[in-house]
C-alpha cells in the first residue's frame, strides 16, 4: 500500500476518537441500554435497536451519556444542543477557577533597611491579593562563603509579614541562593 493512503487511514481512525468522546446513534453497539427520554423520564432497559427507533421517531439523537454503567445509560436528546451546553458549562467552570500565582521577591545579602522595607511592602501586596511569594536571597562571588550567616535576612522578612502570611516552605538552599515561600494566612 502507498504510505499516503496508510497515513490518511490512520489519521481518520484517530480523528474519529478525538472529535467526539461520546457515542451517538449507530456508534452504540451495546445489546441492552437503560434509556432516558427527551424530557428526562425513565423509559427502562431495552435493546439498542429499539432505543434507536424511539430516537428516530422523536427526530433526535441517541447519546450514550454513561458508558461505564451496567447497562450503559443512553438519552434521547438533540446532540448539537447537548455539546453546546457541555461546552458552556465547562467555560463557566473555568471562569470560576482561581489561579494562584507565585510572585518572586529577590534580595541580596548586603541589602539596606529601607530597601528591605520596600521589598516587604511589595510582598505584603502580593500576599493580600492571594498570591504566594517566593523570597530569594541571591549570593554572588565571595558572598557564597557566608551563606548561613545571612539566613537572618529571610527570617526577619518572614517575621515582618507574620500578620498576613505564613511560611509555606522553610528556608532552603538552591544553588547560589536561599529561598523561602510565604502564603496567605487563613
């Protein structure tokens, strides 16, 4: 066989599965199904052929909505309308989701008091908005020899924010820096 023919055949097979995760009408091959009518009433357990006849009489689609149930549950509905409703519900759920960002505040070991206060105020704003804050104390060159001597800077930073934040992850060394994570107090 020609490679292009094989490729297009495989593409079509994969495409059918990804376009629709729900089985509709003739795709339903089960012997028996539990049928739900167009108005939500239980029509009982019947063969898939009989369910298809009822769906065609109502000029609607037969959709398998619970494929893992024993027997599978099918419903007589307008498939296009059903897909639209699902997409809308999914979009609404995404809107209501709250994403928590991790904001980073970078410090150096020879930071002055006023600069530190400015960084603390910035971190306070981030935390009160509901974000997590990663405070990084970066060392360069000879400063690397005295990393542990400067841990107090991060400890003082956390103490300054005690009223609004709690330590999420304690001080940890990562390469050339010490980090601490702070999150909103609940």
